[in-house]
């Protein structure tokens, strides 16, 4: 009888040991699978982040390359413009002169003979036809006319009142004038400077903001005439 009880107890102990081992094994499996899942999730997000960073780096490199290329093109363009050419108006119209990029061409539409208006157009490369000058954009227009300075300035006062143009006083090399910036027409937006020249009035205008750097930094600072 005692022997049978011992055997049952032994079997019961073995069964308990087996069940405990199984629990341990299951727990280890769960932990292992959990670790694998966590590692997989972390790896997945790592590669996602890596791809995102790689794309950002690629975009940054591309933008930097593009920026450097633009800088190089601007430097080449600036070098091509130098040394500047000298514009010289007729002597009997005050000998107006100023510097302009040598890559620009000049077309004298009216030479000011016999008291007529002097008109010149400047543009990079070839100067467009002046037949449609009212709507065509030119890098620079130069006009010397026998007209009162105040009347020429007042021609655009309606645009100033409407807010399409802003007006300001300007002094260049001792000569005082009026500067207008903004939209002169629906197709022409730029800047214009008007000076009194003896009994005449000189107007220098760029028709597009693209040419403002040349207008502001090269042309205007070099404007001179015999007032």
C-alpha cells in the first residue's frame, strides 16, 4: 500500500515537473516571438527612417548642386557683361551718358535731329522691333524730349494715385530727378527715372524687373549729362 502511494506521488511530481517545464517553454517561446516581432518592427522603422533621411540628403544635394550651378551661371553672365559699354547721347541734347552691359545692343529709333525727340532702345542680344514698343519689354528705353519736366512727371500721376506706381525723389551724381516704380501698363513693370536736362527732359526706363539689378547697380550710378 505504501509502495503504491509512493509511485502515485512520484508520477504526480513528474507530471507537475513536466507541466512546469511546458509553461517555461511556452513563456520562452512567447518572449522569443515577442523579441523577434519587436526587432522586426524596429528594423522596419529603421529602414523607413533611413529611406526618409536618404531622400532628404539626396534632395539637399540636388538643391545645393542647383544653387551652385545658378551661382556659376550668374558669375559667367556677370563676367560676360564686363567691361561695360558706354552709352553716349547727342552733344546738343546734353551729352547724356551712362554705362550698360556690353552684351546689350543699342538701337537709335530717333536721333533727335531738327528738334525732334531722341529715342533709344537697349536690350540683351538683339533689340526687338520698335513697331510695337508700347507693349514690348525692353531692358532699357532712353528718351530726351523737348517737354517741360513737370509735365512729363505728371503724365503718370494717375497711376501713382491708383497705387500702380510709387514715386520718390532721387539724386544721382548731383542731378535731382523723380523715380517711378511699379506697373506702367499691364505688360510693362519696372522702374523709370526722369531728369530735367536744360529745356528738355530725359527719361530712362527698364520695362521688366528682370533688368532691375543692371538698372540700379550699373546704369543709374553712372548717369551723367551736361545740365
